[in-house]
């Protein structure tokens, strides 16, 4: 079976007529992409936190690399318990992350810039912060689409079990 395209516009078309294995494969593809998106979103948030900390330090007149390094733990830890969709991650690692997704992050904020925010001018810092915020929103929007697709695919699996179209015993005999 070919790997389903989680972004295909017709991914959810004709679900009731698809074989159960195809529904599961599509759900798994969406879950894999959501995990990748979550990982890249966290990278973007981390870079944005670093840039925001540098902007705040400059506002307070305390901008230097040593001050930022001392604040990194606090700057990067503020999202540890952020509100979410309630979906638990299925894997702890994102696997192989789409290169274009990572390239988008690097276009918004190259690691070389974020690793030395004190070397950036005020305008560059604001530009990077704006680009990172826009990128993070874009990735978040894609994640929401994946959550909607995962939910629809899961609902189809549940529907089949409830209606008797799928048999729980078939899971045990794999």
C-alpha cells in the first residue's frame, strides 16, 4: 500500500467505502505529519522566545550575551504547560521532518541569527520576531487541519466498530 498523502485535499473523501486498513493508514499518515508539525512549531517557539528575550533585555538596557544565556532556561520553559488540543503525542520523536518545513523555519529565523541575537540590530530583531510569529501561526493552522483529519478518521474507525462493520477480534488475530 502506498503511503497516503496527509495533505491531499481528497484524503477524507469516500471514507465509508474504504478498507479499514486504508482508513488506519491515512490516520497514521496524519498523525506522523502532526508530530512533525508539533516539533517544528516548538522549534519556532523556542527561537521566538530567544528573540523576545533579547528585545525585552534591550528595552530594559540589559542586553548582552551573558544576560541572555542566564535567562534562556526561563525564556524557553514558559511554554512547558501550554494549553493544547488534548491530543497525546503518539511518538516522542518526529521521525524524519519534511525538509521544506525546516527550510521555512530557517527562512523565518536562521539559526546563525538566533544563536547570537545581541549581534542583530533592533530592526532585524523585530523582523525576525514578526517572521517567526507568522511561521508559527502557519504551522499551528496546519496542525489544526491535521487534528480535524485525525478526528474524522478516528470517528470512522469507531463508527465501524459500533455498527459491527469491523470486528474487535480481527485486531487480536493480526
